[in-house]
C-alpha cells in the first residue's frame, strides 16, 4: 500500500485516505468496541456503504489516514469537519481503528498534526470537538493537546441502556504551537536565504 506523507510526526504521519483500505475501514466501523466511542455503533456498514461514506467525506471535508511511521501501516483516520471558511472554524474528529496501537500516544500526535494543518495551512481560528463523557482515553488525549472545556449537552447520547453527556471542547489558533508546519516553513526560508547569500558572493 502506498501512502503519502502530508504531515509527519515522530510516531505517525497523515496521508490522504486510500480506498484500497476499504475493507479495513469497514471492519473498524463495525467494531462495537471502537464504535461506542465515535458514535457510529448504531449504523450497520457494509463495504458499499463505507465506500460511499468515505467518498462523501473526502469530497466534503478534510480527512486523512493515520499511518504508523515505522511500518507504513494505516491504523486510523482523522479529519476536519463542518468547515466554515467565513468564520474560520471547524470540528475535529479522529479514531485509532487498530486497537493494538491504543495507549501509545499516536492519537495525541495525530491530533496535533491535524490541528497544525487546520491552524497553519487552512487558517482556521477555532477548532472544536465533541466527545462522549465516558471516553476517558479521548479526554486525556484532547486535554494533553491543549483543548479547553466549553460546556456539555446533557444526556444527549444513548449507549448500553443509558443516556450520557457529550462534552464540548475547543482551541484557538493563538493557543496552539505548531509541531511541524512552521518548522518546515522556517527551514525552507532559511535554506533559501542561505542559497541566496551564496549566490551573491
């Protein structure tokens, strides 16, 4: 499988999603252990339905595959949704579908890379998210990335016979420190300046 390194971290990189991963994605979205956290557990996906859903996301939103850096293996997806260019805001979503990579910090790094793209490439000012209150792993990840708690929608999600709160977090561009984009830009500028200086000698 060929992936393309759009944004690169230490443990993973973000690549355009490949429809060649369709069966793997279909397996992930039908896994209740994953679906209970990303709230598509009530939907039954076959391969055709997942293909249509991915194509719609790829056309409408900004979505990436999360690829483990050492093995070049796709292990999840992430994206920016509900993008508003006028007001410069969007919502973030992500999940690690390969459960053998849970609790390794890859979700945190992928979130930071996605935020970097949103703030420093797309020029967004506010990126928000919604997370069900029992998803403690995601809460730790988002708080570690610097998201701030905004509020909640009370008892708005039904799961396993009970209603659960959905927590709302957001982040502003001014509160985010770029892990990749700015360093890449600054290196390119300094390299160009160095070559210009040599050419003038």
